[in-house]
C-alpha cells in the first residue's frame, strides 16, 4: 500500500482511538510508519533527503522504543504494509500532519492518566514525535529550497 494511504489510515485510527491503550497503540503504529518511511527515503528517496531520512528513521525508532510494543499481528502492522512512497513532498506533508496529531493525542492522554508510568511514557513519546516532525519539516524545507533553485538556474 502506498505511504499516503497508510498515513490517512493511521490518522483516522488515531482520531477514533479512545482509551489509553488504544491511543498508545496508534501512536506506536504512527511512529513505526514514520520509521519505515524514513528508511525508504534514506535508501531510495531523493539524494538530498537521505541524511535527514536516516535521522527520521532513528528518531521514529526511539518513539517506538519508549512505548510498550502493542500486541499486533504482522498483518495489522501498517508499517509492514508499506510498498511504495510515491511523491516525497506529499508523503512528508501527510506524515508531518500525522506526527503533529500524535503529539496532540499524547498531550491529551498525559493530562488524563492517573499512573505515573504512563505519564512519563507519554512525555518521552511526545518528545520523539516532536523531533520526528521537526526532521520531516527539515526535509520539506530542503525540497522547497531545491524547487526554488531550479527556476533560478533555468532563468540564468
């Protein structure tokens, strides 16, 4: 399945999650998907994005690592369903939106939980989601810089 469709599916699932375990499962799914997308971009994406994509892979992996791994069948793991990236800009725009929503969901969850362990898990996951989103924004900036430079070279 292509990256944008998987991201849209993740956004819907996150929006529809209710209780803390569901939210944390969807956050984990989103970070795993970000990790898979980062990995694909690092290997086969635009060359100017490969370093940043590798960083996204590491940051999103940390985002998964701070959360308890949900009990999911491989068939339910969205990151495992990733078959193609498509347009890098579109994927990054959608992924940035998903990671922003992950942060918002985690803030809401952190404010509502009673146990300290889940609270700190949320805090670590918020940091990881924010850093992953920052990396996505850096990649989008690099794409925009390149797109601006092309017309200038053609005009000159």
